[in-house]
C-alpha cells in the first residue's frame, strides 16, 4: 500500500526539481489544507477546484492506462466536469455536513500528504489520502487522492471512466486484452462498456452472463460488476461477483477495506475481519477508527483476544475517539472481564458525559452488556459513583 501512503516516486522526483524557495514556511500548508477539508464537508467542487493540479492529474490519468488522443482531448477540454464527477464519487455522505476530519498531515520541503477521515452511518468510516505539493507560489496543490471505499486513486477511477465514454471495438480489444475475439465478442464487450457508462444494470448483466469466466475476471469488468451488484438486491449475484472480485483483486491490500465492507453485508465476519486487518497493516496512519472496527468484527467472528487487542490499540492511538472506548467496553464485557470493564465505564462517564446505569446498558441492541449490568463489579461501581 506504499503507493498511496508514502510519497510516490513521481513526487520524490518532483521534490528534487523544486527550487529551494518552494519549501518556504511549509507550516502554512496545513492551514491551506483546511480549505480542501471544507470543500468535502460542504460538497463544493468550486472550493476544491483551485487546489487541483490539472496538468499533473491529466498526466497521471494517462499513466494509469494509455488512452487515445481523442479521449485525452475530451479530458482536457471537459476537465472540470470529469474532475467534478470524480469528486462526487468520493462524497460518501448524502448531504453536506461536518463529518470529515483531518487525522494525519505530513508536509516538508514542498511535498506531503493529508488524510481525511469521513464518519458514515453505522460506525463506518471512509479515508481519503491526498498526495500534495506546493506550486511555485507556495500554493497547496492536490496531485491525486486515494479513496478507501473505492480501493483506488482518483486518477485510476477517471481513467476507467474515460475508457467507457466512447468505446469502440478496436479500443475495447486493447483495453480488455481479449485473446483472438470474434467480431460478435468485440461488439458485445463494447456494448457492455456502454451499459456501464449509462448505468444500465439489466443490460450490463444480459451481456455479462454470456461471457466466460476469463472475461469476467478482467479487473475492470470485475469492478464494474461489483459496483452494480452492490446497488442491487440479488444475493446470489452479489456472492458470485464478490468471489470473482476477491479472486482478482484480493491480493491488493488497497481494496481491503472495501472488500471487508462487502463481506460484512453477507455476514461473513471472519472474511470481513481478515480483509480489514490486511488493509490496516498497510495503512500507515495512526488513528483509532480502523482498530475499533476491527475489534467489533473480531467480536462478531468470535475472536475475543483480537477484539481486546484492537480495542486497546484504538484507545491508545486516539484517546479522544469515543468509539474506541465503546469498542473496548464491548470487548471486555463480551469476554466476561467485568473488572476490566469498570475503568472503561468510568472513562466514558468522566470524558463523554454519560451516566451508565444498568437499564441503559441493557438497552444495547446487541445485548452486549447484559452480563456486565448484572455483575457484582458493576453494582459496586455504580454504588460508588
């Protein structure tokens, strides 16, 4: 996962080429990044656009997978609308709010990264990791960003979008690397890309179902199929598409958080835990939300020791995150460690404004705290409070 966490080789080369004055007062970069955070929280592309480095973004999009001169011209002339579509794709909340927060920022000598964590319903999170640089006027510029709920960068997503804008049989042959395809197969594959472009799920799967497994295992086709089934209500198709998606892309830990979410939808808690753990191990950002979620998945998968371990990590890495302390309380209560639960109860009351009596604990929808509420340790603690 180094390509989205560490400064990329391309940025390092850029650093070597920058004049010394580009490093002037890098501390200002954090303040400038607040405007980027505000753009996401207010869902305003107009606020974000001045920070986009158009030239770098176009060059990076082309570097993902070669596109023809016509598509490059479309991207160049319609940059604003295409970049806006990519921006909208990374807005994971339906309405503007203040759920995005800066959890990591590193900037030195004109280059660096910023990490936004977005709070979502049901204690879920998305992470946006930005590659940043200063221009020659010390203005902060976005070179690219990684979206954990996509499993890939903005430039990769735009490249895939461009590939479906005006597909032809000749371009489809190159894009999908089809081995000796017939004219009919090329036509059908091109029509499938058009269906993806037009968001026509029924048409997409009408064509998709007629292809063999080798075609379905092409990374782009596997992604497109998974995006359709994730919005649908066909459990069998969801599982089949997920198996292919994991088989094709599961070794890339960039997709670990996304795959974990997919497994959670079918209550495959072990697989969800394993996928998120893989993502976490490569995600070089120290924060509490991912280990807190790992703790919850560990409990659901019957991994009591892992649930405790990750809950402790969550409270250690981010003591101010309330969710981290609830994850620790659930882990200890679930393991029957009622004495160990007492300091966590005190912390929740003292730092987050709760009064946790037995009745309140028993209202937990998962009944995680019934044993704790009935324990002598809790009775003595409540009496002493």
